[in-house]
C-alpha cells in the first residue's frame, strides 16, 4: 500500500505542477492509463479485491456440516463437534476427499451463523460489565491436591473475589462442609476489613440453598440466612447449570489462575494452618499483578475500593456448629461419627463443643478444655495423652497399650527422649513406679515448653537420674535460658546435676559436671566393729552380776 500511495502522490504532483496529460504520465511512470486516471481522481489507491475462494469439493458436504452444527445446539457442552471431528466424520461416513483447512474455515464461519439463526448466540456471547467499587463480590470453591504430612490429600479452596478490583481471598479446608463455607466468608470479611455493599454472587451450593425455585428464587438454609442477616449483604444466585456459568466468570477464572500460579508443584505441608499462611503470602504478592486491559495493579484498585465497603458488625459470627455431647467412660465425646478426647475428670458430664471446618473446640462452661484437629474419617479418633494422666497415675499398667500413647507417638508429642526416660525408670524403679515417674514428667508439659522438658530429660539421663524432680529442675533451668540461637544446637543443661556413684566409679582425675575430683578415701565401717565388741563384753558382765546376786 505504501508504494502505491507514493506512486499516486508523484502522478498527482507532476500533473499539478507540469500540467502533463494522462498518456505522458503513464509513459513516465510505466503504468497504465487507468492507473493514472485513478491517481488523478483520488489520492488513496483503491483497495485490491479479495478473490472469493471457491471450494468445489466442499460444496456437496456443506448441508452435512450444517446438520452436525445444528445437532450441537442440544448436545452437552463438552460433547459438541470440533472441526477435526466433523472432518473425520465426513471422511468416514460420507467418503469425502477433503483437506482439513477447508473444513476448519467453513466451520469457523458457519457456527456463529447457525447460533444466531436459532437464537442461541447469547449462550456463547458475553456482554462486558461495569462493577462499582465495593459493591459486588463472587464466591466459589475449587479443589486440588496437597501432600499433608507426607500423605497425598484432596482438599478444597474457598475463593472470595471482589468484582471491581479483582482482589481475592483464598482459604483451604479439608471438606466442603457448611462450616468451611461460613468460615471462609468470615476469614474473607476480616481480611478485607469490610463487606460488599450490594451483593455476592453464588452457584446453587448445598451449603446455602436447599431448593431452587422459579427464576432466581431460592429456599435458603436457615443458618445461611442467619449469617447473611448478621453481616448485612444480599445473595445473587446464578442460573443453574451451563446457563449461569458466565454470570460469575471472574471467580471461576481466579480459581484456575491461582491454582496454576501458586499451587504447582503439589504443596508439601504439615498442616492446613501452614498452607493457609503460605497462601496469604501469595495473595500479598498478587497485589502487584495487572489484570489484562488495566493500567493499575490489583493492589492499587483495591486500596480505593476498600474505603467504600460496609463496616463489619461488632460481634463476630461463630461459623462452627455447637453441639452438647456427653463424655463417655473413656473420656471421649462423639461428634459427627468421630471421637475426641477430653480431660478424664469430665467423664459422665455434658460439655459444649464447637465443630469448625478444620478443628473442634470443647468447653466446660466457658473454659476451653480441649482443642483437636477435625477428624475427616468416619469412626476416627483424636486422642490426647494429657487428658488421661491423672487416671494413669492410679493405673500405670494401662499406659503401654493405650490408644492415647499410640496417638502421642504418631503425632511426635511422645519423643525418643520420653521413651528413653521411661525405659531407664522402669529398670531402676520397676514397672509401676517407673511409669509413675514418667507420668510426673509428662505433667510438666502443662506449664513448661516441650523443648524445655525434653532438655530436662536429656540432662537427667546424662547423669543417670530417673527422678521427675530432677527433670523438673533442669527443665525450669532450660526454660529460663530461653530458646537456642537460630542455627545453633542447644547444649544440655547438666551442670547442676552430678551422680556421686558415677563419680566414684570413674577415673579420679576426671572432672564430672564441673566438680573437682574427689580424692577422699572410700568410707569404711571397720572402726565401728570395736564398738560392737565392747557392747558384747558389757552385756556379759551385766549378766554375770545378775546371776550371782542373792535375794535379800
């Protein structure tokens, strides 16, 4: 186009300045006279005509292609024809000898025309929307896999996305329970510092909707209705099935984007709390990204949007379900077909438990007496050894095969140091007394850090002591010294404990526990034997005098 524009400009200039005719200009520039006439008529060269491509081989098969495309109007979305499938069917069923490009070009042009003819274009077309700051949000769940404590586990991500700025909050839960649904909202509202002023868009989730009525009318779950009333927002429910998929496309795209960006490779974590903490850091980094077509970042748009949110209510809504089970004789309460331990002193009493998405809290009155991770397996158990220590003081023989001890070992609470102390204590004191010493050591965990108690056990065992009092003394000393510096191992606190027996048996020149060598002779009782001889002689004299006396 550029060369023809220059040519036309030169012809027009020569005709204007020199007054040359059509024949002369055609001869000068080596073009036809029609070209000269076009240049003199308009400075813009005429557009070249695009020749109509004719595919004579395809013409007989166009009705068959149209029939396949019309069949897609009522077919499931994921089972509709692609251009490749149409091409293969034409070859297999109609014996066509066609190239794939000609079929692809025809399908690309014809499909929208057929949708428009049948009034179905709205199913594929979208209308750009304008979202006011702070007015709307969208909610959805997505699933993915993690390595939880070394086990490949399926989990679910709650996503709350502000429609205007694209700011999103993500929280991961082990199930799709209503507790997770409500807890995700509470976490999102508190992280954002407010509530959308207009509405939040949802699918027809079972956690919120019990029945789909005509239009957008829904029968809501009673607890969900209470939650919405507490925070003061309206719910917008999308059309069921594929018809409503586009109505909250922002959050559906956010689920996939966040999963691909931050959850690949498979996260390897020890708990859901650890995973959610990592996700919060990823959300902060996402504030610097730009959504396609915007000049500002998500964080910049969110800073302005946050100012117009509705304020949070003064009272925090409890997302967990409250139940009142009775503690059985094994100090266990049953909640949703799972068992959780409580202190044995509560056996036979009714307690109040809060069942949340990932944890269970048990209260006696207003006092929290137990906290467990929620058990996701039917008939599973969450048992804590500390809850049975008072009973085990009277039944020490029950410790070795107890479920509480097995759980403590599996969780790492009962360490190799505890086992070493127990073994040494039983060798010295016997099974019953030795186990009671261990229980006294375990009771130290209630008011001392676990690291300090383990340090006390190590210090006591290093000098051959199996007394709980010695462990308590050294654990208190370790706690007062504070945690070891980062990257430096803790030195066992053994300076305050020394074994006199070991000191006697070892080389006199050795220095044990910082004490000087003991050079005194070994104690002997030989000198006391003389006292025994004198006592015997005195008793014999007294006996003789008594026997020789005559009565008066």
